C-alpha cells in the first residue's frame, strides 16, 4: 500500500473544493446574488415555451457556465421549485449540464474525504494500530452502504486522484465527470508519478470535450508514448492472465468471452468472423450480420461446420452447401482460430491501409485462397500466437519511425484504438505479405491536421529491417492515410444491416523546428533499399477555401474522393461518435438534389444513425469550411467538430 504522506502534497486542499476562477472569469461566471441563488429573479423573468434570450440556463446565460458549488445548486433548486416544464428546450439542456457539473463536484468532495480518511487510517497503522488501514474499505462500505468490492473501487480511485492533481481539479470544476476521471486513473496504472503527470498534461486540455471512449483512446496513446516500457510490462502481466469467461445474461441467455488476449490475434479473429458472416449472408443464411457472427463464433468453438448454418432447400445460394465450409475451405482447417481464410467476394468491402501503414484485403473479384499455418502473412510475436488476417478490412496507422523500429510511438487501428509499436509492427508484417496492400502518405500541419495525401502504386522494395538506416530518431512526424475501397458504404441508404467495425523520411536534422507539415509513411516489416524510389502523387486537401479540384458531377463520390474524405475524418463527424469512416455513409452536407456539390467541401462521413438524425425535423448540419462541421440541435444548441488530429 503506498505511503499517503508521499502523496499528500499533491492532494487537493479543502479550500480548493470550490475552485476560484480568476477575477475576470469569476465576474463572467458569477451571479452577483446570494448563495441560495436568485429565486425572485427567476420568478420575475418571462416564462414560456419559446426560446428566450435572457434565460438563466440558456446557452450563454449566467448559470449555463457557472462553476459548481452552493450558488449553482441554489439556482438548480429554484428552477426545480418553479417547474422544469416552464423552461425552454435550451434552458432544459442547460439544467442537465449544470446537474452533471454538480454531480462531478460532489463526487470530487466524496473522493477527497475518502482519501483523507484513508490517510488517517494509514497514520494510525504506522503508529501501531495494526489493521487500521487494511480495513478502511470495510469502514467505507458500511458508511456508504456499498459492497466491499464497490467500496474498494471508491478507495482506489480516491488514492489514485491524490497523485493526479489536474484530473482532481477538472472533476471538482465539473469539466469532466466521474466516469472520465475513472478512465484516466485506470489508464495511468503502472506509471510512476513523473510519467503519470506527463500523461495528465498531454490529455487534460481536450478531456472536457471527449466521451469516455475518446478519452480512453487518447490516454492510452499518451501512456504508450510517455513510457512504452511500463505499458509493455503491463501488457505482458495481463497476457499471463489470459482466460475465457462464461456468465449468464439478464435475458436468460449466456455469454462467453476471451479476456486479456493479444490484440493482434483478437483483430484477426474479429475480421474473420465478419468475413464468414458475410459469406453466410450471401449464401442465404437468415439473420443480421451480428447474429451470424455469433453463430459462426459458436460453430468454430464447438467444432461444427460453418456450412451447416446454411438453410437447405431451393433458396440455398450456389457455391456453398450445408456440408461445406465457405468457399470450399476445409471445415476443420488447423489454424489460430479454426476455419479461416475466407476471402472477400463480390459486394464485400475491400480492406485498406490505415494512415501511414499497410492494410490489405481481397477486393471484389479477387480470387480467394484458404490460409493454413504455413501461409505467408502469419506472424508470431512474444506472447502472441500466430494469426492470419485471411479477409476483411484493417486500417492501421503508425509513424514511419515505429515501423523502422527506431521509435516506440504507438500505432492505431480504426475501430479498435491505440496499439503499442510491437503489435503495430506485427500486424504490418502480416498485411505487407498480402497482395492488394495499399501504401499511403499523409502530410499534416503542426497540429496534426491533414493537409495533403497520396498513395503509392506499389509497396516499398523489401530489405531487412533497420538495414541502411541510422540508429538515431528520424526527424519525421505525422501520419499516413487510409485506402477507400470501392466496396465501402456509399452516400444514401444501404440494403444490408450494419456490422461491427472491424513515403520516405524527410531529410532534415532530428532537432529541426517542429513547424509546418509533418510527413508520415506507411509502416511495414521491412525498410526499402536506399537505391530504389518510392513515389507518391499528393493531393492537397481543401482548407479555408475549396477550388473544387476533386469535384465530380455524379451523385456518388469516386473511390479516390471517398478515400480523401476518410483521411480528413477518421470517424463519423457527429460529436462523440467513434464509428470508423470506412463504415459510414459519404454524406452530402447540403443535399445533392438541392444543389450540393459532390466535393471535399460538401462531403463528410456520417454513420447511419447520425445520417438519419441529420435528416430529422429540427436538426441541421452545415460545413462552414471544408471539414469543419456545425450541428444545430432542436433545442437551438450548436456543436462543432473538425475531426481528431493525427499524432505529431
């Protein structure tokens, strides 16, 4: 158990529980009223169903951004007493936001008190009161009517926040909520205080505007960058706890899941489940893709032929029978995950390379092949079983330096999240061995925003990793790109159900100023020879003004245009949505039939749900400048997104 005295200097002081803003900010957020709020002022204002400009909780109103504390609580109580039904939609949203800030503030006080109680019990333990500290969780459980496990979680978070002052401060100020504080504390586990502080510093600026999923990905990426060795050790310890768990579900069903498995193998298995499910769907098997994935999962684990899931009778599709595995692959082929090697067929999205790295798949019309343990593309890394990406779409991003083995900067897989450099290189090794792999390059500005992009016609020529390259860190930063296959979802309604997501360095000194565009190149298992040329044709991405160079007169964007859209926005452009752009519709911001262009300045990825939301009454989406999306809600509130920047 850590010594609380060592952590005490960083613990929030009691008077910090209600942070004081600087004088100008305090005047902007202050109410100039009594501690209990201003019920008379609330009563005096005009109430009605229409949106008012002087509402206390309306956007920009005096209570909309008020720091949490007794005064905000007083205004909340007054609004509730007067009646929430008398508030406009805008003001009701403001009340919701205020309630969340108050909940964060209250949670911060509870955790601070819990931490102080633990410190006292530790002091008593050190003074000879044996057992005082180790039973602190039991004391908390009784006081808060919690199970011992829940009490232990509260105590663990309280202890963790004592060395995370920025997180504690943000929670107290209502900038983040309790779930996000828990994400940060969880992700920095295993780091020393210095590296934990570096991670906090890196993520806290954007944390207030991120969902828990976005924040977890950002924090994990920061952890991998701050201390790759500690992150690797944590992963190695977790791999030792690999297991399969079974439990009952509320609906009378059951669950079976693998835990603490190698990420690369999980990604391979996930892609192959999707590929098998798609083939079953084309062969006439009933059910959604999610349902078919589940059936394939159980069939592979129980030794049942996947072909047995095909219904018999006249409606059975040709090329696959109940006695066969898909595409003629042996029903019991030995491999890491059972019967793998299902190629993509007509109508199946081809795979693509992620920003800066290779990614591949068999596209429509590509001859299929069954993968066996000796098939090129299988790999094995320490603690990782061999796995082959037999089919599917994998978008992998990693810096050139990591690909070369000169850096431990993390990579990223669309729809999954950050991967350490070792796993990223392992996946790159697999993908580079496959025909059809796309190698792309994206130039970014100093903030990680893409400014130009291009793909090479061929992969770099093979040579041993590290050969002909210096051992120092290259002066290369940035990202590459994602290939947009013709089989990707298009703008407009889709007929099939949704399924789950599945250059060379610049010659400049390593200590050159980090300004202007950064380059990143596709990762791969080998470094190209110094006597060969790797050529990219770059396209500038529209910024403030669009020259419409990429415009097409057709309704549907070309494969190249869609690819550029997916580079500019890696995910759906709705606030907080993390669905990969490759699984989204290419939506015309201004509808095509209303004069909207099929161009970079009027296209953006939207998942099906948020595409439908955009078209609902009261919703409005504009693209004020290329790539900058402004959502206007029925309440009148507006939210702006510009896509997540690439790491620089």
